[in-house]
C-alpha cells in the first residue's frame, strides 16, 4: 500500500483534517524563504494535537545539525527531511529517521542514492534556484529506477489528477503532495485533499489486484 504525506502544513485545521481522512504523515517546513514556512513553536502546538500513528516530518534546507536536533526536541517531530545540498555525512547523527530529498532532472543517476547512509528518499523536481515547491513533475522513469536503491517518496507536482498514474508507473513507498492540494501557499483546500486521497485509495486497490 502506498502511503501519503501532505507537506507544507501551517495550521491545526489543515493538519487535523488531513489525518482524519487517512494521511500517514505531515510535513512542516522550517525553511524561512518558503511561503509555507512555519515557526517551531506553532509546529509544537500542532504536533501535540495529533493522534498516534501519524508521523510529523520536519523539512530543513542546509541547516546546521545542532539547530535541527534542537528543533526536533522542541517540536516533537519524528522524522527529519533534508531538502538542501546536504552531503552523505550530513545525514548522520540525528535522533530520528532521516529522509534525504533529492532533486531530479536531466542526468540524474538513480544509483547515486546508494551514496547516502539512509534508506528513504524523497524525489522532487529539479528547478534552478528552487529547493522544492515547484508544482511540476519530472520524468518518473528516474523514480522507478531509483526504487532499486531505497524507499522512494514521490514528490513534485503530485495532485488528484495524476497520483493514480504515478502509483502505477513508479510503485513508490509513498507520495508527497503540497501545492497540489492548496487554496494558497500554506493553506490547504480540503476538497482537493479529499480528491487526492480518493484517487490514491483507488490506485492502491488497483495495485492489490495486479
């Protein structure tokens, strides 16, 4: 079964709506240039209201390890997503599981995942000057090939119209959706979340019968 993470959560209403409808993980962006940035204190309040078995994920871009560890401690997030230019060595030394996000464009080598001391990767669209949030897809053949080298969370332009095709083509561990279910940056469209999850459930049922 393909899991789902809704990223760019900034408020408790969107968080609780998402988990009530079956989302497995929520992403909180601690990168200040992002329009979806959320202050750690606010994240702490949201995380404290979450039910068990939902994973809050902190998204960081080129932050010092000490700052990330302190944010983990103060907020209660239970996984770290490194979404910048971090090296393999930068993925070590955390008290939680680490997801390494990699940007995929022409020339991407799926075997490069084996250089990292983690087993879960988020693949996003490579766009110059951006660390994510492009709302654009990439060539999913790269992601399909990458499944041989770790658990793949497929990101980049995921929305209700394409998630079923993405699951069928890539067979990822999970899908990640942010701007594809938004009314505005940092504010989710609850109807689109329902549509996204309905399409994903359909894709999961199809996978079970293949």
